[in-house]
C-alpha cells in the first residue's frame, strides 16, 4: 500500500478533556472525509479519549478497511492506566481490534515505553512477533520523543515502524534519519505542528487549556519569540504548509500526522502536499534551529 504523506493524527477524536474537540458523530464524519480526500494513514491509541478515538476510526473506516493503514499503540490502556506488561499485549490488541471493528491492525507500537524496553532487555519484541505470526498485526514498533530514544531503538530493536516527535522546533532526531531509511523502517512524524504553535496562530498572549495547560508563561514566551522568527523567515503569518512540508522534505519520513479538529484544519493540512518549500527557506529553518532553538530544550 502506498501511504499518503499527509496522515491523520487521531488523538483529538472525541477528546473533550485534552483538546476540547468534538462529538462521536463529528469525529466519524471527519475521519470519513479525510479518507475521501486521499488520506489513508490513521494514528490512534487505546488511551486516546478512553478508547473513543479507536471506536471513531473503526466506525468511519469499516467499509474501506483494506484501503487504509491503521496504526495503534500499546502501553496506556483505555482506562488511562499505564501497562507495559508483556502479558498484556495480546489482550490490548484484542480490545483494539474490537473497538476498531477489524481483524488485524497494520501496526501496533509501544506508546513511549520505558528505557529498558528500548534497550531490548525485555521480551516485548518476541511477543509482537508472535502477534504478527498469528495475523493480529502486520507490523510493530515504537513511539518515541528524542534523538537518544531513536539511537536506542536503532541499536537494540528490530522494528517495522517508528513514530518520532519531529518538527521545526524539534529537529534533533534528523541526524539518524539515514539509518532509519537504510533499515527500511516506516517513519512517522508526530506532533508536526508543535501542538498547534507551528500553525502561526498562537502568540505570547495565548491561553491554553486541556493537555496544553502544561506550558507555563516562560515556555509560552519562548515559543512565541521563536514563532515570530519563523514568520520573518517565511514572510507569512500562516505556517501550516511550511511546517508540514519542512518535515516531508526529509526523505526518510513516510507520513506526517497532524492532529485534526475540524474540516478546515484537515483541508489546510492536505494542501501541504502540493506546497513547495524552497531549499533556501529549509536551510534557514535548520540554521535557526541550530543557533537559537536547540539550546532552549523546549519541553513537549
Ligand atoms: N506519544 C505519542 O505517541 C503521541 C504523542 C503526541 C501525539 N501523537 C500523535 O500525533 C498526532 C499529532 O500530534 P498532536 O496532535 O499532539 O500535535 P500537532 O499535530 O502538532 O498539533 C495539533 C493541533 O494543532 C491544531 N491544528 C492542526 N491543524 C491545524 C490547521 N491546519 N490550522 C490550524 N490549527 C491546526 C489543532 O489544535 P487547535 O486548533 O486547538 O490549536 C490540533 O489539535 C496526534 O493526534 C496523535 O495521533 C502521538
């Protein structure tokens, strides 16, 4: 299957608590229209909105199952409990299959697992291989945040899929992208808009609720300053297309999965596929990262 370079981030689906998002019906409609508009990669997790994200995706895509790639996760269950026990893998997959109304998942990835798993010191990999053999999953891998995590995975695990936090404000992992590509791993870029900042619509006065209330005033000011500098480089207030095409300009990336709350956001994200980011702007954004952003160690 040829995976669409613009994918669908499913954390927002039906997720009032974290994202102030949408109803079940609106979610189903949004996922269906994403599919109708050419998106065939969908990211979700049991923990997203207590299983509701998987249910919405399952309902929306059940008639087109074979045409889409569904990636779900393991490690944070639908009750918001963290459970990385090897013995829980099959149960978690079975529950995901039920919510997704399907008999297989294209990939299941460890949802920010503890370091010992990334170091290959546990039997997670052999259990995932068993799940592959019995046909419940087609691939497995990890969702991780940092260059250090990526290095561990490449050195200790043998995965099909890696989902990594990567965007203009978090570029460090790119130095290992060639290795990911050489191994033929499907690389997914999560949080591509830096949780909304890289759309260009937030500034120093912005207030955040839900999952984004994690940022204190200092973090907001730091990010606002950086966003102004990015706007000065691209000469545009709207950064969505620049942010997504920047990520897609790296060969190793298969798909980018912006989280979507409505049809307008969906449409604007899809337009990034046709957007041409100039080499000059890309280089300036890489220079800005090296000289000013990297040392800030911006928290997620
Ligand atoms: N640990 C993990 O595995 C992990 C962690 C995080 C995310 N993810 C996955 O990655 C996906 C993306 O990450 P994310 O959702 O955290 O961050 P993101 O994609 O960087 O930002 C998403 C937010 O940006 C805003 N937005 C998106 N498209 C827009 C557009 N075209 N115009 C204006 N605003 C737009 C929306 O919020 P507002 O309109 O409210 O600003 C949306 O909720 C998630 O949905 C999830 O599937 C996985």
